[in-house]
C-alpha cells in the first residue's frame, strides 16, 4: 500500500498596529519554540507562512530567527508560503493592490531565502472564484482552504482529500482542503490520537494525502497551550510519533505533493470562508436564529448529514454589519485610487506611499468574530495612521497650497455624497445624509483621526454574558478557543448598552430639561424630540473654506404639538482650527422651550494618565480622565490633552448651559474571553433653546488643535 502524504502547515500572523508586547509574547511563546522544536526533527517537513508584519518585527528585533529559517531552507525541511504581505483579504482589494501585496511577499522570500514560492496563504481562507485569475498570473500553483469550502461545492467527506484543480477563464489553480478533524485535534488531543486519525485516512485505501494547516499561535499563544504544547512536551511527542510511523506516513509539503501526485479531481468552489467566519458575518438577529437552528438540528440528530447544506453569511457583509469597517475600507480604496492617479500623472512609482497603503489593508481590523478585530481601537488607529501617511506622501507631489480644498463624492458608496474639506493640517469628512454630522476629523501632522469611535451595538454572543455562562480553562488539557466562554470581569452584563445612532460628531439632539441626567444620557434612556440626528441635511452652498447645510425639521413636544424648526449649520476650516456654526430658527407659531445637545464623540485612544480632559472655568482648571463620568455647569472651554502624542484639542464653550461626558465602551469577544473595550468619550454640550415664533439663536463652536510641547505647562495652551 502507498504511503499517506501528510502536510503540516503553519501560519503565523500579527496585525499591523498590534502592540510590541504582543509580538514579543507571540515570538517567545509560539514562533521561537515552534521553530526550535522543528530544528530538532529534520525528518518533519512542513509549510510555513509568516505574514509581513511578523517578518518586519523579527527583522528588527530577532534577526537570529531568520538564520534558523535559513537552516531549515538549506536542508529542504521547510516550504515557505507566500500571500499578501500585510495579510489583506485579497478579494476586497483592487487587482493592482492585491498583485502588489503578493509580489512584495514573493520578492522577500526569493531575496532572503532563495526560494520561489509555489503557494499562497489565503487570508482567513476567504475564497472568491476570481482568485485563480489573480494568482495564476503571479506564478502561484496552489492555495489552501477549509474542507468546509468543498462541502459547499457538494462533495462528501470521503471525497475531500489530496488536492483539486479549479480554474477561472482558463487560469488554473490547485486547492488543498484542510481536514477539520486534524484542525480540531492538533494540538488538543494526544499525539497518539492524531496518529490514529491519520491511520484512519490511510486505511481507506483511497486517500493518498491529507492537509493540516492552521495558526501557529495555537502552539503556545492560545490560552492554556504553552504549558501543554511545550512544558508538557506535546509537540516533541507529536513529532516523535510522526517519525516513528514513517513506514506508512510520508511527511511532505504541498508543493512536493503537486509534483508527485495528480489532482483528486476538478472543482468549482463558491465564495466562502471557514464555517465560524461565515456565522460571524451574519447580521446579529440572523446569527441568533442561525445558531438556534443549528442547535435544533443537533437535538433531532440530523446535523451531521445536513451541515454541508447549511452555511452562514458572506465575508463582505462585515462591511454592512459594521459601518466603521465599511468607512475604513472605502477610505482605503479612495487612497488607492489617489495613488494610482498620481502615479499615472507624474509617471513615477510612489513606493513609499504604496507601502503605507498596503499597511492599511491588514485584514484583522475589518471584521469581528472570535478575535477583537474592528472593536480594537488601536488597530483602527493603525489603518487611519497609514492612510494619512500615504495621503501626505501623495500630496507632496501636488503643487503647494495653503488654501482649503473642497470635494463632494460618494466616498462610502451608499448612494449619497459626502463632503471633504481639507487643508495642510486638518481634514473634515461631512455626511449631509447622516444628520449633517462629521464622520471623520483628521489632525494630519500626527496622522490621527480623533473621531475614531465605535458604536455600541448588540452582538449575538451577548446573551451568553447575560446568562453568565462561563467555561474556565481545564487544568490539564486545553480546549480550542472556539469552545471557550470566559467573562473577564464581574457585572459585565451591565455594560451591554446599545446606541440608536452612529457615534459621529456634531450630532444634535433636542430633549426636555427634566431628562438631563448623566445616567439616562449614558444609557440612552430618553426620547429625542427632534428629527435632526439621522436625517438628511441639504447642502446650501460652499464658499471658500466653508460649507453651509440646512434642514427644516420638527420637535415633537407631545402628541398634539409637532413644531417646525429650521437648523442652518456650517463647517469652516482654518489652518489649525475648525468652527461649527448653528443658526436655529423657530418657524412655528408657538414658543419652543427645550434643551439642545450637541454631541461630539472623540478619542485619544486610551484612558491612562498620558491622556486627559482639562476643564477651564471661572474657578480655575480641573484635570479629569478620559473615562470619567462628568457633569458641569457653565464652563469657558474644555481640552483634550494627549501627552504621548503631544497633541492638544481645545473646544471653546462660553455659551453652554452644561456639559456632560461619559466613556463609550463596547463589550466584545476576544480569544481570552468577553471584555470591555474603551472606544472614545462622548461630550454633550447643552444649550438652552427658548425661542419665540420667528426668533433665531446662533451658536459657534471653535475647535483648536495645538502642539503640547511641555505637558503641564499652561503656556502651551491656546488662549
């Protein structure tokens, strides 16, 4: 009987923007001991994909690790696998960017290790039928996806092995299925049990190769695995078992398999990702129903036969589920277009700008499932930081100008135009169709989006928190993180508060004075009298550095009184200042008596002592934390001071009646459990609105940006 070919493939990745300490921990607890163990077992051939952010970190911090990889290459033990350098989801990029990302990784592998990559690691195994066209044009021979993809194409378990060939428009590509039985067994079952699974494949007499491919972080970084995999010797024992069974087991790479064996068959796979990802991509209510449906199938005992015909959503719908993801994605595409247009105009390749663009495409921040993803503000910050750096490098090739540019375009592709005001220091992204609000405010010198705040929204797993279903780690054998449920702090269910509108800035609410209580505002326990928060505002005109908007709306005071109110709103941009102006006119025949709340949602990314709120009033100055719950009466101004970035933001408020602030915190899943994550701080500027018929009231809110050269020195604060 022929030997069974076994492919052991490891994928190591950390996203752009992750903390240095996380890279260090992943290296020390996973990547380094994994490679050191493989060096001791030269008979164990394997495939290795390391993403660009990890290669970048290793090159700076642990260059000796690269020498270990070179040793493995020299003795033909490892096949290095390509992919998009900064680990993008390929199918959501332009062809030019997707090609550029792969070519960047190919060049790195060829130059550094003298291997010519044959395969690509498909980020999150997000497959699109168009990929053969893209990949075959780059000389790529194969990729790897889950066996789930093959089930969706109608295959049965006994047919899913070896590799299949597909094509698009005559462009061929080989595809290896990952055996789920191996993915869930390694490293969670005893090595002897894994060998039994492999023997089961061999004993069929019809299977000549099987593939294991999964995250390298499973070996040491996932909760509970370091002790099990390395201290208790699981990996050593596993490799030892492989070596003891070479009489019937051949440990090969996928590239070798293609050269030795014919395809198992031909196949066409629909757009898909792994099973859990497709469930996460569903809208929340659909995800809850989907989970209940799968549970009911298990109860009646038909899940095994029916699962292949049941699938969740579609990866791209994360861009609907999370508007913040869509906004980042469309901002990224707009910068990609800007770069391509500039390169065509000047006839030069802007490699420095392209590098920044590629870094903004790192996939982890654009979705959410088991890992924090879009809920991690520092990962979103990394996207904006690199996009703004790319914009600055592109703008350097434009004629110098100190004037304000005006652009009207449908940036987020929702069918309605946004307005962009931009100068050398600041950028404002205005959404007339979304309450005339500011979606994004960029301080360009620091490459910083101060409105990078996530909305508090319901997730399907929130019911687990309410029910306090916890599953602590076993003291002996770890479990896969897909089966772990852990609440990381007490009373977390009390933080499950959901917003009824996006957390944009310069959003208006109208409330009766008696509901102006901090706790009610924080928990959204009020009814807005107005129809200005979410509704369309009309663009009246654009003059120089100013955009004028207007809306004729209403205040519903009670069931019998719906009073018309006109709001005229303007945004004005100066070199280091923006001003938002209001003129409110009572166009009803009755007096209007209400409180107007102007909402700003701003972030300095953290709540430590390097970042603070400074309240300036008649009694002097008070310094508060970004996560504090605050209520003040009349004050002169408030400031956000970031000592770490050396950035200050001053908001003058001499005519407000009161100020409320509270932190925006989401409750989301991560590999370590359910946790609370700071997203930003809500500032509510309250103005008394007492208007007789035809009476008007004007409000101007200037926002100044200034450098904090010497933290704590009042001379650095603007007057």
